[in-house]
C-alpha cells in the first residue's frame, strides 16, 4: 500500500479525526503505518469500534477512484499538518482531516473573507455582493463562498472580475459540480483560484453535507459577510458558525419590507457588525490579517495592518470618473458623457462609491469626492 492510498483510507474511515491522525502520525510516522498498525494500536488510540472495523476491511473502490482523480493536473490532497493546510482551520472545534483541492492549494492560507447569502437574491443584493467582492478582492482578500446560485455565485464572479482569487467550498466530491448551473463558473474558479472539498471524489450531494461545508467556509475565513438572507437560511448557519469559531460577522442592512433583509437585520440585533462601506470590513480585518502568520505572500494590492489600501483604476473607470467631474450627475447623463453601457456604468458607480472616490445623493445623483 502506498502513502496516498493510506491517506485516502483514513479520510474515508468513519469517525477518524484530524486529532486522531496527528497523534498517530507522531507515534508511527506515516499514514501507511497507521493503516497497518492493527486493532490493538487503534483501540489504544481511542478509535471507535466502527472505525476499527472499517480499517480492517477498507473500501478500496472509492479510494481507487480518488487516486485516479488525483492523477489529473492541478488536483491535490492537503492533509492536516501539511504546509498548505489552512492555519485557521486548525483553530476550529472539528477541523477536517484533509482537503481535496482543484486549483492552487497555496490560496488556502491567504487572508479570506467569506461572502454568503440567499440563493434567490434581489437584483440589488446580487449587485452589492459582486461589487463588494470585486473591491475587497482588489484590496488583498481572497473571497470564499459555496458556489451556490445567487449571492455565492455573485461573490465569486465579483472576485474573478476584479482579478483576485476566490475559493469555492463544495458539498460534493470535486469530480462533480453542484449545482450544475455553476459548471462554467467552477471552471473559471479552478483557473484563478481553487475548488475545495473535504469529501472524496465520487461523493454525491447530500443534505447534511452543506452544513458541514459551511463550517469550512467560515473556518478558513477571518470574517463572514452576509449580504441578503431570510431568517431561516443556510447563510445564517454559516454566520452562527463564524461566531462560534471566534470570527468576525458582518451584515448588510436592507429594506424593512424585504424578506431577504430580515436575516441580516436579525444578525445585526445579535451583534453582527453593520456594513455599508468596504472600510467597515477592512478596518476590522486589517489587524487580523497582520496576525495571520501563515498568510501566503500576495504580489499586488496587499491589505496592511491598519486596513489601508489603494487600488489603481483601469481605463473605463478613469473615463467614468473624468465624465463625472465635480457637479452632481445622474446615470443617464454619465452614460452619454462616457460612452459606456448603462449596465456597466451602474456597476462601476457602486465600485467607485465603495472606494470613496464618489459620493451618492438622493434621486440617483453622483458627485466626485474631493481629492
């Protein structure tokens, strides 16, 4: 038996934890030695009878399938105790034994912000998620979410549009994409970030997998931002897990008449930090980023210990900012002045407002902020 096969057997063993693995690894030296140690050693290590029974007659078919998946380019297995294993996950109550990664495993240790919310958001909520993700990605944060439709997908797309990395934590094996509507998005994430799962390839979507996945989304992240959520939703589970893990929880308020705002309002009443600008997040996370000793180096736009940042505008943003000038203008006037599409102008205005380069006023008017 080779070492990789032994690791996969241990990953599939019921009730075998990261703590069990690290303890036995220190004692025996390799995963292969753990699998071959025998029932007396396993019992002395505190493994359950069910786990011992499995190790006596391991399911090699699923292991073989996982090995074939790992043979493909950019497919990785990162075990607890290895350098790429996320530092922050070691601090939660039930860290996974290992993580399958499709993409760049070094991103697991970059400073992350989880962005989550409704699968059926309002157009405004979708735009807010994408704009915040794009801007915060530019500021040096890796955007982490769950690949679901709605706010999750919008946050991934925002990070990709901003040229930053994004991590999608999945509730299935990485040889399949769930939901199927996210297949193209998943391919883009593999190229610019990574797909992550604790489930062996071949594992289908099951209802109880998604709360398990949520603890990883919050557990790898310095904080969790909830954009829109109903009172009873998976996003609030992720926020609760983040609080239990000692992480920051942020929520964007919305209309008192919208059901999608009620979950965020509930979080704010319970102590989540109300967010209406990116600086609300950056000022809280800046010191935490500085304390993350295993943070991977970032080559562009790093966030420093005070949360201070500066991003360079691309050509279209400069055109729009020049078109605005210092007198209040509406979107229609800006479209005419800049020659840019109306939908692009609306999204770009939100980014510029997040960066404090412009100010918004009632009636959909915008004014360039003083230098």
